[in-house]
C-alpha cells in the first residue's frame, strides 16, 4: 500500500487505518495487543482512537482505549516512530455526563486539557492528527437527518476552537488537525477562518461512508476536494451489516449473538445501523456481492478502498482474523457493471443508514 498525504499536512498514511474503539469493551487488552502487532506487521501505519473510547461509551470505560494503546507503545520501543497516531477530543457531551460533567460546550480550555490527557494516556510526546469528534454547534449527526435552525448555537465559536488547536500545534503537542462528523458548512468555515487568521488548516474529516451511507457524495465530497481536505471513512462495514452475517438473522432478535456489535450497540441506542431499512439494503448488497463472486465484506471494503473520495478507510475489528480479512480485501477491483448495479440499488433505497 502506498501512503497518501492527508490534505496539505505533512502526514502520509496508509489507505487503511486501524480503528480502535472496540479496545477496552469488545476486545480485551491482550487481544488488542495482538491486533496492533498484526496491523503493524502487515504495514498499516495509521491508528485512530479517541478520548471517549471504548464504545459503546460508559463511564467505566472512558479513556480505556487510549490507555491500552499507550501501554502497547511502551512495550514496543520504536513502534511510535513508524506510526501516524490520531485521536479525538469529544464534542459537547450532552448525553455523557462522565465527559466534562456533561458540558453543552467545548471551550478552548477544554481542548487544551483534553489533549494533555490524551498525550498522557497514549504515553507519547506528540499527537500526529488531533480531531474534534463532533461539532460544538447543533448539526444532524449519528442518525439525525435534519438541521433545525430554531436550535440556538451558543457554544464556542469555530475561530476560538481553531485558536486552541493552534496553541497545541505551536507547542509541538499536535502536528495536524482534523474534524469528524462534520458538514460542508463546517469544513468550509474551519478552512476559511484558518486561512484568514493564519491558524492550523484542517487536514481531514472523519465521517461515515459505506454502501448504506453515501451522504458524503451529496456535496461534502466537492467541498473537501476543492479545499484539499482528506476524507477518513469510518464504518465501512456498517457495524457488521455489510459482512453478510445478519443476512439470515433477525435484526435484534434472540438469534443475534449477545456480543455482536449490532445488538450490543444498537438495541438501546436505536441509531442508524439498527434501522430495518438498513438491514434490507445490506441484504441486497450481500446478494449482489455473491452474484459477482465476492464476499459481502470484499464488496463493501473494495467500494471504500477504490473510491476517489476516500483517503483512508478506518476498519474496526475484534480479532486478528477479522483484521486479516479486511486487509486481504485490499486490491479487490469492482467492474463497471458491478458499480452500475451498486448505484442502481442506491437509487432505489438511497442511504438508509444516514
């Protein structure tokens, strides 16, 4: 895998990134080490985490993932120099009182303190890519589909957020900055203000992108292309829906294993991946994959791996075997006929996991 430059930053990453939100919840520390070992062995140089992980979020597992990665780095002298390490500061913790006491805002001081906490847990001197996990302002995200202008945004302005990020870059604690779960407006404003005031320019946006959610292609892709901002695509397998393992099973019934991500995460949260329409669409894509001699996982990952919009695809796994399967899908090509068939399903079913 050739490395790809992230936006206008000096970061060069592999087109596959190891996502780690399962570490500390679905994956114990020993297995996490095995996954990290194997990922590095197979040439992946990009790791993404967040202060709020593990997921699903609980007070008991807050910061657990960063601590696991930090412990692994200590056990592997020299590994840090081979890796691009990304983490995220949580946005306003409206439903998580264990993060900054449930503050409805994310201040500049919060960003500075959160970064120091991540540096300590990761046991490193610098974070290569530091991202704002979700916007301070009210936007449709995590399954929401409508923007509500009546909701007043009284949080820290984008300019002030950038000033805090600028202090981190100036102090040598952060090399580049990024966003997550952002909109076209947000990306444009962050870049405009950075250019206007000489503040750090956003290098990346980490948003959901997969066969069940292609909303990036509804205008955000143009914004990112024209502003030279790289897309980090998360949930390429749609919480497992696009692996085919739910094709013959009920969505939330007793036949779904208790440790399955879909049941563990969505039975209580009722977000986008838990929608019946999402499963219906996933089954259509699974059937299409098999028609063309591919596994559902190969189809879903190759779709992300080969799209011009995507700089790096974030894969989340719970075992070394799953990691190998995701990495082995690299190099899979999709014919024009197959891509046309994919678009036909999307035209009919749209983006059920938006």
